[in-house]
């Protein structure tokens, strides 16, 4: 998103809810107001990027209200919302933003991208998959498997699934991730590197929700 922000011909305000002390609705409202100020000072257009949106309680209700307010006033504030827990982001979209977004799915790195970045051949790509963060570790398969297990599979199980709903007797996720890490990467890919990103599509361009998910709200 930093690359997108750098290339956008707009004033950009970027903020992240990753700080544990920030997780409240007032923070989201304040960031939106900062985006509005930029839009009003730049000919009525600006880009607001909000990261880790799923950490804000009832974020989708707040986004719906603020977005509708700007629709009513004609303010062209374009919004990109990112989240690293795609299931939680998707739930917010369906609960409060139904009919307001276009889902844009982003896959893992392609063969062409991995070849360009790391010089991989097809066989290596098929076995290790499109994980750029793990690419430097492929000469040490045990370390590569540990990375896939701990950084991708384990975090996805604990973050996306365990946070989505109550689980009274969860099986030890380490057992699941240890099993998954013994099979080729193409069979145990998770949503951690790139998934779908919600982009908010609208008559005025655009509100985007992204993360391991992206959507455009209209």
C-alpha cells in the first residue's frame, strides 16, 4: 500500500490500528476526519489508508456511517481499509456494508513474480509456493517448514479462526500446523501473504477495504 500511496496523484493519510492502545472507535473517527481535512484542502479529493481495521470494534458500522456522510456532502475521500485477518474483515463487510463493496481477490505471488524476484524455475515454485518471505530459507528445508508453520499456518489458525467465534475445546493448533508443514507448500498455503482485499466501489471513486482481503464499497 505504500507503493500505491506513493503513486496516487492524491494527498494521502495513512494510519494503523496495530498499536494495542488504539483499539477504539474514537481513533477511527479521528483518522477519518484527518482524511476529510486533506480532501477539503486538495480540491475535494484525498486518499485515506487504514491498516489492521479488524482490531477496531464495530469498525464496519463506523465506516458505513462516515462513508454515507461523505456521500451526502459530495466529499471525494477515497478510502483503503486493510486487515490481516480476512475472515474478520469479511464478517464486517457482510454485517454492515452489504451492497457497498466489490470483492477483489489477490493471490499469492505468481510464478512470474517469483521467477523475476528470486530466479526460480517451475519445479521450485510448485514445491515451495509463492511465499516471498520464505524464499531465502529454501536451502534449509527444516527452517523453511518452521517458517511456514509458525509464521503462516499457526498465526492463521489462532488469529482468523480462534478470533472469529468461540471454540470451547480447540485441538492443539501446533499439531495441525506440524502436519501441514510436512506437505509441499502448494498444498498448505494459507491466506497470510495475500488473499482477497475488499475495495469499496462507489459512484465517487473509491473506498477500498483490503488485507488478507480487499473490497470496493459503492
